[in-house]
């Protein structure tokens, strides 16, 4: 049991609960509701204990509570070794600590745990708002630590002021460590729960999927080019290839996804690609998707660690993209390369696969093309011409029946990109031409100030590729035959009347807000480029600019000099602040009295109390004792009793009295000094 002097006062408890609330608040939206309620109940119980209405729970109750929380975690999460249950376990441990919050030691332990809970915020997001809120959390937790020093320190203004001063002093060291500390990979990895995709394109496509994505204006990709920028009609960012069709749903098919045995080349292409000639170099910053696929133009190669290429011209990451991820890509336009290889029997069957039945009109129409002996490009031209003749591009297409391809081609003739791509690939396969659906993004908004391409979710797009002997896979976009402005100018131009129509306030139509939104994205882009993506390569380049050559001696000097300057500046500031600090008037008057006594031969000793000094003066100079006693009594009333009349009396006594003016000092037999009357 803690000593009575170590028990937590009310102000300390309130500061601890404030720090806990600040650290847990961003997690309330992700944690199960029962954990939030458990924390609130634990705080309520501890306050009742402080008021004397409840007792702290005993060991049996604690064991029961621990058992219930473990059971709750097991029921709330399907797997234990993942990020979300680990954060939940930390939060529930944080909560249960309130049931044994008794002494200052418990308080310090709880507040140190609060730093860890606040740090878990950055596992999910590293954006500017999260960084600002994380800073607020650190300020509050540090203020709560300062409040544990005593009643006076627990005052909000003093605790927050001390916290801000401590953190301000730590900022130079933080910046120095940010620059010089080696960028190490994690010692272990805890996977996130990927039960749902954060944003973006899924691993299958049915009618209406891309229409839903068109309602979101969240950023998906930011692409900065090193060299030429592709024209709008070449800005196709491929991410997924759909090969299997069951009559309504397109999917990748077995053996394509690496999670199902698909082959990925992690060490570069086996095929030799030219080092010179037309190509694009660019860096993609991709938002979190909780999926492994990345987005790039055709024929991509990436030297970024952990990124590989697939046989169907895509990029994949070894682990899902749980957080914003940057990767470098080189791409070659397909028309600049030749592809003499032939499709294997397996590939040929895969890209001609169709369901056994369904859509009889489309099959009969395609069979006419095949029977007439037309080539693949001629068949494609006929289908595109048919699209161009009477089809309508719309974000609100009508529902389709069981034979969705027939209903679209010969019925509604209104659709979005997935309708055109799906029906085109079905027709080409039925006509004997290998074809596949490709999903990704098309277009993007060029941000002139920062020189990057901003691709949003509503830029999601689906198109087709057909196999041509001697030329390989060639891109065909049926949407371009119906709505070329969609490819040239973007979705907002192609579907101006329907674009973001379901948005509550129609904010996208206000130019000022669009400009502010773009400015905010530029700020986020700079933040990621400068802070979040500051990896070992950027660190080495920065140190080379600062030091010329990165050597242990120069690095040590680079660390030592700022630290020495900071310590010198801190000591100088303390000296100047102490020197410039004005004493209360009574203390200044008493110091004046002490200086007079020192000149008279009796100096006040360091740490000697005023009453003790007066007693010693009375022993050494009895003649001065009455006046010194009056001066000391007036000082004590003025300084400790805050009596204005006593301060005036002290001032009057010192103005009228001087020990040298009233007494003559002689020598004693042993050489000492003695006061005698005039």
C-alpha cells in the first residue's frame, strides 16, 4: 500500500485522465465500442474511489476483468497477430491501469504508456492533421507529467507552460536526430487487418463498381516525372488485369494473383528492354489500398525495393500497401517495342475463355465477324464503330438482366467504362481474338506549381487489350469511341451534368473551394516528400550536401557542434533570466540592509535565515541589536505577511539608519572588531 504522502491528489488524477483521453480519442473510431465504454467506466470508478464512495477492486475482481477483456478481444478480432488487435490490447491495458492507479509511481507508468498509445496513431496515418494532433497529445501528456510534481505545478497554465518549454528545448535535438539517425527497417512487422479496402479498385469488376468510384474525389496517385510528360491520351495507369468472366463478374483468375500462386519477377525482367529511346521516368506516390497491386503505365520496370513485375505487365508490392507508398518506375510505350513471342496454349485458352451459355445475340454477332475472315484489327474497328454510332456515356446506366452483354449492346446502349470494356472483350473473344479487361486509372490533374499529376478516385477506368501476332498486347479503349472527351479532358468534362451529382453541397462547382483543395493537396505532397518519405537515400544526399563527404569524424562534428551551441545558449539564457529577474521590493530592501552590514564588518552567510542573522548581529554587536531586530521584524511582515505598512516601515528605517554613522568600531585583543558608541 502506498504511503499517505504518495497518494494522488485530485489535480493529478484529472491530468492523468485528460492525457488518457487525448491519446485514445483518435482510436475511438477504430476500437470496439466496448473498449471505449470500459475506459469511461474505469475513469468513473477511480473518481468514485477518490470520493470515498467505492473501494479499489481486489485481486479476484482484477483477474475476472482481465479474463473478460481477453475474451472480448478474441470475439472482436478474427486474428490476433495483426495491427488492430495489438493496438486494442495496448488500449485495454491502458484502461485497466486505472483500476490500480494509487501512487505517483502508478501515475508515471500510466503517462509513459500514454506516449506509446499516442505513437500508435502514426501507424495508421502520417498526414499533417495526424502530426498536429500527435503534437497536441505529447504536449498534454508532458503537462500531465509536470502536474505530478505538486499542487502548484498542477495548475493548467503552469503545467502547460512547462510542457511547452520542455518540448521547445527538445526541438533542435529532434531535428538533428531526424537528419543523422540511420533509417533502419522494422525489426518486426505486424500485418494490418485487410478485411476491407481503404480506397481504390478491387480484384474483381461487376457493372456499377466504377460508377461508385466516380463519386469519390479522394486522391489515389501523385506522379512526378523526370523528363517528358505523356500526353493525356497516354496516361493509362494499369493496376489489374481481369481474365476470367462468369457471365457477370470479371476477375483475375486463378494463378494470376501472387497470393494464389501467381509468378512475380522481383529481380527485374528477363526480357531485355532498351536503355535508350522513348521512355518515361516517374515516381508514383500511391495512397493506402490494403492490397498489393501498384499502378503504372504499360511495360513498367521498378528498381524500388520490394516491388516486382508480373507477366501481364503489372507491378506488385511484396506486402499490401497499408500506408502511402512511393516507388520509381520506367515505362516504354508499346508502340516503340516489338513483341515476337507467341501466346502459350494456356494463355490462349485463358484469354478466349467465355461462360458456356448466355448472351446469344452477342455470340452470333461475333461469329459473323469470325466467319467473314476478318482480322483482329478489322473486327475491333467494326465493334468500335458500332459503339460510336448510337451509344451514350453516362454515370447512371440502367440495370442489366441475366444476359448483361446482350442487354447492353442491343438494349440500353447506355453505360460507364466497365460496360464498354466488358462488352468489347466479350465480343472479341467470341470472335476468336484473345482479349482481356484492364483496370486502373486514366488521366489526372496536372499541378503546375509542384509539377506532379494528381489522380483521384473518380479517375478510375477500365479498358481493353487485344493480342496481335507480332505486336503483342495492344490497348483499345472502347470508351474513347463513345466519349473521347473522357480520355482527353477527364470525367468532369465528359459527364459535367452528372459528375458528383450525389454530393450534398456540390462543392466541386465552387472554383474557390477547388483551388483551396488543390492547395491543400500540394501541402500534403510537400509534407510527404520532405518528411514522410525521408529515407536512407535522401538522408545520404542531404548529408553529402551539408558535409561534402560523409565520414565518422565529420558526422561526429556535425552532431557535437549544434549540441554544444544549444547547451551554451541554454546556459546563457538561464544566466540572463536569473540576472534579470527582479526580486520583490521587500527582498531588495533587505539585501540593501545586508550590504550595509557587510560594509560595517558583519556579512550575512550563504543560506542564513534573517532571524538567525539578527541573532548573530546581537551577539557580535549588541549596540546594534535593537535596530536590527526592528528591521528584521519589518522585513518578515512585509515579505511573508504581504503587509504594505511593514514595507513602508522597512524603507523608512533603512533611510534613517546606517551602522557606520552611529557607531565606532575598535579592535579586540584577539584582532576582532567591536562596536562602541560615539
